[in-house]
C-alpha cells in the first residue's frame, strides 16, 4: 500500500511538472534582459529585470507598435471578458426564463432557432460574420467585438437546464401569493441561481478574455487590441528583429495569463461545478 | 417544460427579443451567406459574382493542397485527442486515489485551462525556439536537430505537444468528477472481489467512466478542429508556406489572405456539416448520460 502511494505521487508530480514548467520558464524569461536570453538561451533562475520589463510592457507606448501599451490592452481584455460574461448571462437568463416558464405560440420554434447556434462555432462562419459586422460599421468598436460572440446559445442552454430542475411548487406558491412574472424572476429565480450565475460567469469571463480569432479580425485599430490579440503583433516584431525581445514578449504573455488563471484558481469549486454541469 | 406556466401575450417575446435578435443578425444571416456564397465564384476585386453550382466543392476536393491539409488535420486530431485523454485519465485516476495533497494536485493540474491557446502557442514557440529553446537542446542530446517552422515533422510535433498541454486540464476535470461520481460501495465491493488494482480499474472503473469518455471524445475532436486555431497561427508565425495547418486555418487563409470567397465558403460548409454530425452525436450522448446516471 505504502509503495503504491509513492508511485502515484511520482506520476502526479510528473504531471504537475509538465503542466507548470512552461509557464514558470516563461515567467523566468520575462525577468531577464533580451541580450542575456539571446546569448545563453532560456534562463532557469530569476533575473533582476523584473520591474524594468514589466514597466516597459505596461506603460511604455511603442514597445511594439508605437501606439499601444500593455495597460491599454489589459483594459480592453477586461472590457471584453466582463462585457461578454455579463451580456451573455443577462441575455441568456431572460431567454431561458421565457422558454421554460411561459406558454406561448411558436415557443418550440424559438427554442430550435436559438439552439441551432450550438451547432456551428464562430470559426466556420467567420468570413460572412466579418462582412456583416463590417457592413454594420461595427469594426473597431467594443460592441462589434462582444455582441457577435454572444450569438452562441451555450448560456441559454445552461440556464434552461437549471430552471427545469427548479421545483414546480415554487411557482405555484408564488402564484398563489399573487406574484407576477417579473416579481417571481427577480425575487425567487435570480437568488436561487446565484451559484449558477457565479459559475457561468467565471467560464464566460475566461472564454471572452481568451478570444483570439474574432478580435484579430475585428480590431485593426491598435488602441482596441486585447492582450491575447496583441500576441500576433508581438510575433511580427519578433520575426523581424535582430535580437528578439523574448523578455518583453513573455512579460506580455504572463500578463495575459494571470487574470483568468487567478479567477479560476480562487473560485475553483464554482468553476469546476459550472464546467461539469454546463456541458451536461 | 413546466406543468404550471405564466401566460402573457407579449412578455415572452420581449424576453426573447435580445437573444433572437443577436442570433438572427450574427448567426443565421452569416451562416446562410456562407452556404449561398459556396455556390458562387466571387470576383477578387469585388465586381459581382457568378453562380457556379458545385464547382467550388469540386475544386476543393480535387486540390492537392486541401487533401494535404485534411490529412494533417486528421493526424493532428488523432494524436491530440488520444494523448490528452490518456494522460488526463491517468492523472485523474491517481489524483482520485492519493490521500495527501489531493487538492493541491487538483489545482496545479487544472489551472492551465485559463491559458489562451495563442498564449500557449507563444510559450511553445519560445520553448521550441531554435536558438534559445531548452526542448531543442534536450532533443539535440539525442541527435534530433529540431527546426520548428522549417521542418514539417518538427513543426507538427511542437503543435501537437502544445495542443495536448492546453487540453489536459479540461479532460482531467471531467474524468476526476466522473471518478468521484462512482459510488463508494461499488468500489468497496470491487476491492473485496479483486485484489489487483489494475484489473479492478479495467473491469469496474473504466466501464463506469465510459460515458464521460465518449462525451470527452467529441469535445476533444471539436477542440482539435476549432480551438487550436490560435496555437496553429502562432506556431506557423504567419508563414503557412509548407508548414502544417488545420482545415479551419485554411478557411481563414483562403478567405482573408487569398480572397477566395467561394472556395473558403465551400470549406466552411464542409466543416459545418462535420460539426453538425459531431453535435448530434454529442446530444444523443448527453441524453443518455442524463437518463442513466
């Protein structure tokens, strides 16, 4: 028994090593200066340039593009992550409420129209989506960035499943007490869904923050770049450079990693619950 | 649907309006356009388009380039799915078993979920870099001189490793929650009947995990097809040339770089059909999972 436990720990430690090392190395690289890295390769110990590198990346406009700095990108990423998560939760809760709690003609049709979106990810209809957003004049706007991403019904599906599991007696009781649809939603359903809302918020925030293809197409104006979108710009500078700024590239990568990772780690139990339940 | 429901002539429509509006403008309309333009040949300078029937599809299927990309996508999907599922299952089984440090292992093995695919790709590019990358140094000791971005095989290797790394956490979380869902009494009964831990796993635990596994299989195939776009894009560094790319990347490449609207749309339509089939399978599995567990 004792021996078995040790081999289990060894396998787990190897797994942890495989998962953690790349990001640790990226972080260590971001604390050195570019010339050291270029000469000696990736560094395995912390260096002394931590503050300088992160300051350059965050505040010095022109590190890469002369117009945008890491702080602006961080702000844009926040707007995308929060806007997407909040927008999706509000819209999909309302839609799921209508579908589950109301009897109306064409309910089935609406249901199928909304859930057909689960069938096609944005990537396969990317070109026409781009053209439509362009013709609406929404290129380089936050709404053009966020709203088309909300079109997928994952959130609605999730809340529908949850509302279906809420006991019918609650609605009966509320109706006997004379509560209308709005009061029932606001005073009973929303408070009941709190944990679910938190869980879906975490997943959607991470999803929005990590978007890449869509922001790459929709934001051409550098002041609209998100951190993840900025990666492409880093590479273009990188490919052409004499001495590549590995340190600054990695500092930006770390900036892009830290906020979503913190949220996932801090709210781990909600996140796991949301992930496992929402995909059911 | 609920037994008791509200009735109102206009309120449900009002509640559905935002969602239906977004779906119509940003989903139904573009999807219809993709299908429509797959039957047309667009003038590259934007002067109208001609109806060409199934020509775009014919061109696509007969082009050697498409065949090459399709083959790579199949190989890529196979390795990413098998490796990330296998490694995650092993880790989940062990994490479910250990008594000490279980929650620390759990956190350390799943946080990579939050790393964006292109960021994973960027870290991959760094670690596999020809001048500074430690992985290249490591393999050079065994006589393998890696050239990412130049050598087709080496680039594929780096792409697969990065994609697997990024996908392990999701699989790990699902497998672990599946394992924890297996009742303790079943496990105890099994351990009385069978001493060998390995055999117990294959005959009792593995079959009970099968629904989760099938479900994850679909999720992983979808991931390898679509969500790896960022990894592919960053690793080929805007120079697709002779580098391996996936089908989704080719849709983007032909549509936005090559200005071949019709061809790109035809590829989209094929991908739509593929996702459609996968999703139908997924829904059927979900139904089963809900019914029997």
